[in-house]
């Protein structure tokens, strides 16, 4: 019993004299640091303010018969200078569009069951620019800023 008491006392003293575990030190927070959403927003803002226009010949190849009217010798499609009447005659009505004064953005589905859309940026019912890009709805879409609509 005396031995057990000595061992218990020794363990108690040893546990009291052990060094405490270090507490984690919080890292300093930089109030100027951007969060991930801020970084994305910042990049989007820089892209929107870019002086570079949408490429006049992005070199898109769409191998579907309804786009034959717009095919170049290189096999790519071109839409600049085409009128609204020419577009709707070949492609039909857009699945969605936005209009602001003399400017408009018409969207056509390229492939069924795919989110890729053909964006036609028009001014006075004539295509000025176009591009192929994903479309998942107007909410949060940067399409309207591409053409300053």
C-alpha cells in the first residue's frame, strides 16, 4: 500500500510538473486581403473593362446544315453584317434574347441537350459581333456586358 501511495504521488507530481501544450497562435488577418469571391469578382471586372472587343473571327466550326449559309471557305462560321431577316430565315427565332434600344443579344442553341449557345450581338438589326459560349440563364450572366447592352 505504501508502494502504491508513492507511485500515485509520483505520478501526480509528474503530471503537475509537465509542460503545458502550446496553444495555437492565430495568424494575423490582413484586412486588405481578398477572399475567393472577391478575387473572382475582381477578375470579372477587369475582363469587363478590357479594351479588347470580342474577336471578329473567333474561328468557330459548327458542322450543322442550318449554319451552312454562314460558313466560310475555311469551314468556320461568320455572322458579322448579317441582318436579322437573314439570321431568322436560316436559324429561326432565338430561344431567348435581350433588347436595349437599338442593341440586342440573340441566343441560339447550337446542339440539343447542350448548354452551348450562339450569342449574336446586334445593332440596328445587323450582327456586329458573335461568340459561342455556355448559357445557363441571364441571372449572373456576363453576356450583357460583353456588348455593353
